[in-house]
């Protein structure tokens, strides 16, 4: 295809991540004869495998990196173009790739994902973890490291801190508790012992109806050490590209140069003030910048809590920003406050014939009261799937309604080896002061939190093997008044499923 100067496709999709690939699959399953192109920078695409519908809205799947030829074999009318996009011209309905080729489109879907928000762009000692390449670079550097600093409090930071062995980890979080994108401080406290022990001790369930948040002392630190056996995994080589899958650390050995197994020190409520080299440190007139043990580390990081740490390198895990870069110049896209491309309830942007899905876009329709956008794998798949359906419906002039997956926010993941299920307004997002929380916690086993508003369940956090997800999903969806059952909802001696059958 490289010799084609210009070709117009009926539909062009940009991005070989989950959203883009799911969009391609959905489109071509509905209109097999459509002339479709997928433009992707790397030779590999991200495919959803082992997909399982767990309940009405909950789904589980693996993300697998595959050569793009797998897609082309499956869909004879698909052309995969390996190049990054240089520019988009919405008026002429054309795209230019970095290698100088120009492609026309009738309809376009932008699924270019997000790019990491790095602490600093030009420091060789600061590493962002986003795609397979950067994860392998991290593995390589970690094998020689004795101490690293991890900055960030999202999913990748949580997974990374738990998985790293043989290396001291200083973990700087800007919040009062870990993982506050996903948990409240109570759930964070439930998970913390996993950083210090192999097998958390089990205790009797404690039942609390009204809930008070427990959190570490403001600005405080916590240190844990643990002994954990190293696990050996093989590692396959892959190229750069779209974001990592869930369980991205499976298959790579995250082991440092030290004999200690795990040593994590937490620094709460602080951000990065400054990053500097040993030379800059020695020249510094401020004696306050001297690190806690003047070791000869290649890089030093000063935190806003006044502490300075030397380390081998810094991991920047501070989230992503929508990757809109090559598409904006010369066009009139409406952008949301988070700089994502605004999309309506048919995944259409403000530019004609241009759709978007996944991390690059922001859902700007009126949301269901129980749904919110979070830039997660599940939503990239759902948005890509729905965008594919919308494009097919528009091509075939068929009506289409907003998909049911946008009725209720739901997400299954794993943190610190525990299954984690999040439903609805699981952190009380956007709810007034009148909502209440019910909590059941069995140390080392499970943590169950229910969010009630006006006596109706609007959200839940389930950590551990609780088997409550389907029942709670139903209770949230049917909005039944639970006031009479409040005391019994989390009673471990009552089989709640039988209760509401």
C-alpha cells in the first residue's frame, strides 16, 4: 500500500488501542463490505480477548497485543496503515500521515487515546509508564536500581508499588490516602496491610452502619517492609504503541538490585517541588536540599513536604491527558474542560463526519445519574464498540439509541491481589451531603461499602471475593427504597441474594 499517494476510504479509524480496534471490529461485523482503514503508529494492535459478560453492565476481559495482520486476516476489507498522523483537514476530509501520505475519508473516528502527564519532559531520570516499550524500559532500569521514587496515585502507581520487589520504593501521593480515584480512605486503609505482609491476618467481620473515614495523619509518612518470594516470568519483545492492558505487569519481572523483598515508604499529601542531579545538589546554596542520607544517587527529588530523597530514577505515574495533538491545528473541535474532544450521545465531535472514542474524547451528553466517565479499559472498549455501531447506523440510515452500558458505571479490576468491583457513584461523586455510607470490613478478607442516597443504593465498592456484585447492580438499577432493610443490607449472616429474589 506504500506506493499509494492518495486513497479515499469510506471509513478511517485512527489508533490501534482498545477503542480503535473494537470500533473496527464492530463496524466490519455490521457492514462487512465497507472499505475501512485503520491508521496506527506501531506494528501491534491491542485486542480484547477472553471477553466475559459478568452481569448486565459488568464485563471482564484481557488485553492482548497482536500483530495487526491478525485483524487484516479476519476482515478482508480492512487496510492497516502503519504510520502516525501528522495532520487532519476536516474541511477537505483528508488526513496526512508522518510519512507524507494523504488519505481521504467519508467518516473518521479518532481513537488516539491519552498520553502520560509527565512530571518533566526532558529529564533522563524521569520515566513515564504508558505503553509496552516504557514498561520494558522500566524493567531494565529497575533491575539495577536500589531505590526508586513513584509519583502518582492512580491505577498504574497502585499496581507498580505492589509488584516491585528487591528495591526500596518511596511513594509520593498528593492525597490523604492511596488510590483515591478508586477508593475512599477506609478502603485504602483496608489495602495498606497488603504492602507489609504476605498473608494478612484474618479477623471477625466488623459491622458499622454509619461510616467515619479513617485516614493517616495529614502529611504523614508510613513505611512497610515485607518479604515476598520473587516470581519468574518470561518476557516477549514488543514495539511502542497504545496503552498497557490491565495486568500489564504479568510476564515481566519487576525486580530491583537489592536482596530486600519489598520496602515501601509512603509520603502523603505532597507533590514534586523539584528534581535535580547530584551535581546540582552539591552546588545548591540551600542546605535544606541535602537529602536524608547524602548518598551518591544520580537524581534527587524534593517534595512539597520539605523532604528530599535520592534515588536511581523517578517513575511518573500521574495520569494521562487526551492525545488530541495532531488533530486540532486548523480545525474547530469543541474541547471539554479536560481537553478531550467533546462528543455527543452518538460519539460525534463538533466537526462533521468526525467521531471519537476512548481516552481522547469526553462524553458531553447528559449522563445517567449513575454513570461517570473515567479513562479506563472498560470504557475504551464500550466507547469503541458504541462508536462503531453509531457509524454503521449512520451509514445505513438506521436509528440508534444510547447504549445500556452508559446507564451505570461499572468496573472490575484487581489491586494488591484483591478483586475490586466499582459500581455507580462508588465514591459518592457529585452527591449532596445527605448521602450515607454503610460499610462492612473483614480484615485481610473483604471490604464492602454501599452508598445510599434518599434510601436508594447509588454506588458500591466491593473488595475481595464478596459475590455481591450482581445483587448490588440490580438494587442500583431498580432504585428500590432500601430504608426498611438498611440494618440488614450488610449483615454477613444474611444471604442478601435470597432477600431480594
